[in-house]
C-alpha cells in the first residue's frame, strides 16, 4: 500500500529500533528484497554511506520508492530494481545486510516460504553478514474458517519459536527476535482500512476501488474474528557465521 510508510504491522519507534539493531556501517552493501516503497532502505541510506539496492516486482511501489529517495538522499547511493526477488543474484561483492520485511513470499509461496527465503538469501551473504526479516507466525492453531482464508501459508506449526529454530537449522545465529503488539496490528489493519474506505468514497464510480473496498471489509471481519488472536508478526535479526 503506497499511502503507508511501510507495509508491516510495526510502529515508528519499533521500526527505528530494528533498523538501529543492524549497526550498519559505511560501505556496507545492503539489499532489500521486496522493498515496497523503499522506506526502510532509504532510512538506512540517510544514516550511513551504504551501497543500497531495493528490489521489488511492483512498478507503482518502485516509482514511489524512487520519488521518496530523490527527495531525501543522494541518488548515487541507491538503485531500485524491478525484478523477481527469487531470480536476483549478486554479481561481485556479497551482501552485508539483507532485508526482507513481509516479503518472504517473493521467493515462493507456501508453507516453507520463510525457510525458502532464508535459503536463497544465505548464499549471497558475506561472512558475518546479517538478515533482518519480518515474517508471520501462528499464536495458536487457526480455526477452520481462518485456515480457509490463509491457505497453506503460515501453517499451524509455524510459531515464533519455530521461526527462530528454522533460522538456526539453516546455520544462522539469531541476534534478536521481536513480535508486533496488538496495538501495532490494529494501527496497521485500521490504517489500511481508512485508506481504502477514503479512496472508494472519493471516487464512487471507480469499480476497482469498490472491489478493493469489499475485499478489504471482508479481510477486516476475518482479522477481528480470528486473525487478531491467531496470526502474529515476528521480526528476526539473524547473522551469518563469520
Ligand atoms: C508486504 S509488502 C512489504 C514491502 C516492504 N518490505 C515493507 O516492509 O514495507 C511485500 C512486497 O513484496 C513485493 N513482491 C511480491 N512478490 C515479489 C517478487 N516475486 N519479487 C520482488 N518483490 C515482490 C510486493 O510488490 C510488495 O512490495
């Protein structure tokens, strides 16, 4: 969603904390897989003299990312690439910091999308390199109705502890793991809701906006009935052994 700063249930102070925890250094090569509107990687560029790449498959999101970057940072610091994250490979220097917030599905959908995303990123990481990845987890098993909406993503076994375990099994060292609060989730879901409601109201003859609103209202019902108590969001800071 282009109107939001970022597309994760994370508030401003928490996001600042996660980005600070990366301890980015000048000269680091940073790649954001599924960067959306680029806010996170632009913020890292604002703090350090990094070599940054944001990858996303959505043209509108990349256009917004480029617009934000042009206003705030030196354009030579960053490139935004329209590509399928799953097909991205590093050319010369390995990645010091990989970001993948809410975008593991860019490496393939399904029950193993988290492990799959990590497995694809790890070979591109420098020794001692880090990954900041945001991923869903299950607070409790999904009701049959909610499972029908989720499909095979976020299986019931995918708890917060299991996500950390998955990273360890792939050889990564967990440095930190956090979870989004109910307030952050409510801000995120209702923030979306407001935008979609306003857009539809402002353009009543726009069928796309109307369809989006009806899908969004259905999603909000599901969020209130089941999602709020069932689906969590974990943020994992992981290190490649040196
Ligand atoms: C939930 S959004 C997260 C965006 C951003 N990481 C953030 O935190 O705001 C997921 C993003 O993944 C992108 N995406 C989905 N499939 C992709 C793919 N195969 N390759 C690259 N990006 C993809 C979408 O366009 C979208 O911008």
